[in-house]
C-alpha cells in the first residue's frame, strides 16, 4: 500500500495519495514516515493547515529526543520532495521550502533553495532577499553570493553584482567563471583596467579558458592595444579550433553561393588570418569591417589605420568600403523620407487604454470586449541543466489583457519605416496605448511597456497624413512580413472582427500587408478581398473617416489560447495532405540569419535517429500545417518555421536550438498553450561574448554553432536516444 501511495504522490494524484496514506496510518500507526508523507500530500494539494495537523498529531506525546529525531526525518522528506520539484515546478517547490522554514527557520540551505525557486519564477527581489538570509546564517555560503551576483548582472545592476562576485571569489579563489564575470561587469561600466585584471586572473587560474582570452582581447582592443588584443584573439581561437574551422568552412560556402556580403559579415578572412599570422593588414581590415558593421566606428577607424600602416595598397579598398557606408546611409535616409505633404506633430499625450478613450470621449458604445482577460499557464522548459534560463523565468502563469474591437472616428494610424514602432491615434491627437506597440516586445505588464514611454511621444515630425474617405479596418502590426508575427499578431484580429458584430462588408478598406505568398494565401482563406486592401508600405500615416481597430490577441508576441485555437481551426481543417514525417529537423539553410553553422554535422547526427531535414519556405501554409500536424518530434533552430508548432498534436516533443546571446521564449509559449513537450538547447559562440560581437554584431540574428555532444545529451534527455 505504501508503494502505491508513493506512486500516486509522484504522479501528482494527491487525493489518491491522501486516501492510501491515511489507510497506512490506520494500519500501522507506529510507522512515522506515513505521517510525514500524508502531511506532504496535503501540503502539495494546497492544504497547509491539514498538513501541519497531521504532523503535529504524529509527534504529540513524544519525548524531546523523539521529537527532535522525527523533526529531522520530516525535514529530510520535505527537502527531498522540494528538490524534486525545483526545476520543473518551482511554484510547488516554493510552497514546500516555506514550510521547511516554518518548521526550522535556521536552515541556510532552505533559504538558498527558496531563493532559487523564486528566481526561476522571475521574482528576483524576493530571491535576493532569501539568498541574503542564507548568507546571514552562513556567511561563507559561496553559492548564495554567486546567485545574487548572477541575478544582479543579468538585471544590468553591475554596481551591485561586483561586490557579490568579490565575496564569492574570496570564498572560492579558484573560481574561474567568477573572475570572468567580474571582468564583464567592469567592462560594461567602461572600467577597462579593472576588466583586464579580472580577465587575466581568470586565465591565470585556467589558461585554456577561451572566453576570458577572447574578452581580454576585446578590452585591450578598446584600450587601443591592438597587438596585444590580436594575440589574445589568436589564443582564444587556438583553444576553440573546431568552432573556428567550422565557421571558416561555412563562410567559404556562403561566398561560393554568391552571398559575398554575408561572407564578409561572417568574417571568414578574420578567422583565417588569426590562424595563420598575427601581424597582418588583412586581419585589421576585416576586423575594421566587422566593427563598422556593428556601428563601432571609432574602433573600426583604428583598425583601418593599422591596416594602412602595414599595407598601403589596402588604402583604396578601405576608402571604397567607407564610401559604401556613406552611400548606404544616404539610401536609408531616402527610404525613410516622407511622402508628399506637410509633416505633422506627433502626439504629446496618451490614453493608457482604448477603453479609457471611449469612456472619456462618450464613445463607450464604440468599444466591444470580445474575449476577457486570460491566462497562459507555463511549465519550464526541459533541459539536462540544473537551472532555468533567464529567458523562461515568468512563473506559473502570465496574464494577458482582454481582446476588443473599437470604432475610432477620425482616427489615425502610423507605422514607422522599419515596422518596429506603431501608433493608433485618437481624434484629439492622443496615443491609444494598448493598440500602439513597438519593439522590444517585452512581457505583458512590463513597466517599460507603459504608453508614457512610447517613442512617438519624443519623436520629431510624423509623415504627412494620407486621408481615406470611408471606414478602414486596421490589421497592421509590427514586422508584418515576418511569418511568426503575421500568424499570431495579425490573423487572429480577423477573428475579433468577425465576432464584433460589425459586418465585414462595412469596411471599405483593410490596412494590411499582402505582398508575400503566405499573406495572400491566408487572407484569401479568411475572406479578405484583394480589392479592399491598402498596403501598409504605401500608407505609413493614415487617417480615416472611421477606423475599426481590433486589439492584438494578447500583446505583441504573446498569444492567448483562443488565437491558437483560431489558427488550428482555420488552417488544419482543410490542410493539404503531405508525406507523414514523424521526426523532423527544420533547416534554416535558405534563411538570411540564424542558420546553423555546422548544419551538415547536425543533420548527420539526427539522421542516425530517423530525422528528416525539411525546409518550409517553398511550402504553403496548409502544407506546413499538415506536416507539423503529423510530426511526433521536431528539432529546429529558433526561427519562423517553429510558428507551425501551433498545428502540432498535444504531446509532440520539441527541441528548440538557440544562440546563447538570443534566447526568446515565443515558441515555448506556443508549446505551453498547445500542450507540447518542450526542450531547450543552447548553441555555442566564439570565445567570449564581446569577442563574438566582432563576428556577429547583432545577437538577434546571429548564426548558431551547435555542439553535437550537447545535442546528443538533450536527445537523451528527451528519451529519443539510449546510447
């Protein structure tokens, strides 16, 4: 009976466990472990008082010695259970750790682990306080100092992180990563001398620690010590020859495919030169180009000057490159120019929500709630690691705002030239905050998303207004031509229009992008006539007699369940039959960014376990829906193809591969909503975060090097490999 009760407890069948453990207590009242586990089952079910009553009844009447022994046994049971839940269900672990502290408030390990549970949920202030309590009880608690330092560093609070790191390395003087992170913190404060000392200390402890070598080189580069910097770069690459060789081979392939610009930015020449010789004009030339691509023009200029000194024949090539930058800047200015007309002043004030405007302007009848506020329930990603990546620390659930449709007479809509900022503007020239998103796409409720911080309030003139006589439904968002944003931010707004009670035929025009095949296909499927479309690119600042403004489904890049259900309902119902492939690897070989550098090696490994590589660019949306709807296992680098996870069947296993410098949780959100088993894998970078920026100036689009050993590890974690 005890074994069955323990099985129910492990399966989270708490009511069943309570029934069986209660029977065990009756059958054998002298067996104390039954009381401990019975109380635990009550606690896990959320009945704290019931749990405490069980434990108190067990120890009542015991001698002081027995009570002390039993308390130790109970704490051991609770600690084991809390540790079991820490990484997969930190909310549950938190509940148990609080109970442990209530039983014994002098356990530093309990406060430490409670801090971890809180940190995994994104409750950083509370976590830091718990770690501090652990330190108060145990001043030499190195891990608690370390966790405080890492969180402060992640939050950008380097002044607070530095003393925590110093305390940690004082306890652990051979902690290489501690000195390295200290160096990064000093570097971010532009304290280069201190950063150099810390990087050197890390290298002294561990001479083959490539990240410290690379970032020491970068700090020296910033100090103008080019020869010393290059020597460090060369050493870093010698420590990581596999990465460097793969990067060079891949860059050569890009060049042979005629992608010369990409080959330059990926900087194969830079890496190759480091392999061959240090004092090379070509090295400085390539380094200068990479720095210029990252808008680090003063550093680039220093490199170009060094290249000229070594090889005057490169002066012409350098001049041509600098001239091309100027020409590009002129083209960008032209592209961002205004259409004919008089530029207008931006809004100077805002309404926090469209409902606020409707009420204040006596247009309450123009506002219709379609879906109430709703909740995304979250489960942490599964990884072989003992921690949760900061990008997934949102707790047990995230609240999303209600979805609505509003009619705004004489309303305006503006979208900037890069499609990264937008504004819906009321007739009194005030911003409607909840339908005016801009990047970055922060989590719902993030303080930096408040309308008072919208960039339009601090901008110069807006383009001239283009007036449309009639009713226009606004279906424009951010990055309208990106498949993910199209499917999750744009298309569900058509469902809102359908359910609003407004006849679709009453809209004279729809402001939306429609130039790409997937846009044409989905708009046709959803009944948006081509004759009524106003292209977003042609109407950057539009005013209509009446705007129909459906809200975004949740917030940008954060989708509710109803939006996923809508996509499944519309595009799985008539999905085109394709060959069923149960194990899929989605390649980004045809994409312009976030490609896998050593993809041949990755595909070779995956093919041994029955995976097929597919590219989705040539498929229709219906074909992609069918392909993913029949898959059982999906492996892919982070990118738009994973949008189709919305079509997968519950229980499908997903392994998403990220660059370590850009881990974004959008497909994890989809997986939680649809009920997929989600695993997270993180690739590798060239030694040192700052050094890597020379090769890949933009983390958001950088390509990914995948360690096949790490990939094999996560395949084993997912139960797909047993060797």
